[in-house]
């Protein structure tokens, strides 16, 4: 019950206000009453929307919901996880707008106790980062090379503007990127 309540709380923070989450633990149906995985069948059930029945996450959750469910679970389990670094590869799948902002905020909260590495294409999430790196691939006929470099503060704003959809670095795009970064810093300072 405590796990269910904590995961629901995290999901509500991630723009899923009507979510219900349940852990189903049922005795295994087999001749012996157990197999190599144990004696119980454990399933995570969810209802993401008001009025919907609880169902298996794998059957009913959308891509964006799956991203947020995974982040909520990782957040709850991180308290007891001795691993100091968490890697999120495109946690933004299926997420946009306010939900993306909440994902970025949740990851910022996580980074207070763990090192968080995140690969993202959303400016709402990237703006929350303390440090940015750019990863670029280049190819020749027979080889692909991946290059990574740390981004300076000025270049960080240009990269945020690019993520916002601006190929041309106009004053408006840079101003929008600067405002996003200021809002992210304000969020982090308020925590």
C-alpha cells in the first residue's frame, strides 16, 4: 500500500492527476505452487484516466504514460538503490508541454541525491540540466564517428533555441531559451 501511494503521488506530480496504481500479488498457479521465479505472480496495474478500469501497464499505457510511470518508479526506488548514477535515454518519448516540464523537474529533484544523465530532445527537460553535452555523429563511407563535447553557457542557450525549433538563432529564439533557463534555475533555487 505504501508503494502504491508513493507511485501515485509521483505520477500526480508528472501530470497524471487521475491515476490509480495497484500492485497485484497472486499465488502462482502451478502443480508445485512455485517455479524458478518464485511462488507469486506480481503485476503492476494502472488506470491513467478517471473512470477507467485498472489494467496491466503493458496493455493500457501509452508511450508518454510509460515514460512517466518508469520515472515515477525509478524515483520511488532510488531511495534504496545504492547505484549513484541514473541514465535516462529519451525519457521524453511521448511527452510534451506541461508533462515534459514536470518530467524535467522530477529529474532535477532526483539529481539532488544521484548523478542523472539524460539524453533528450525536449527543451523543457534540457533547460533543467546543470551541464550540457552535445553528441554528434559523422560518417564516412566505411566508418561512423561519435563526438561528445561539453557545452559552454552561451552555446547552451543556442542549443536550447535549436531544440525549440529555431534553425536561425534569432533574438526571439534566444530570448525564449534564456527565459526557459531562468525558469529552470528558479525552480531549482526554490527546492
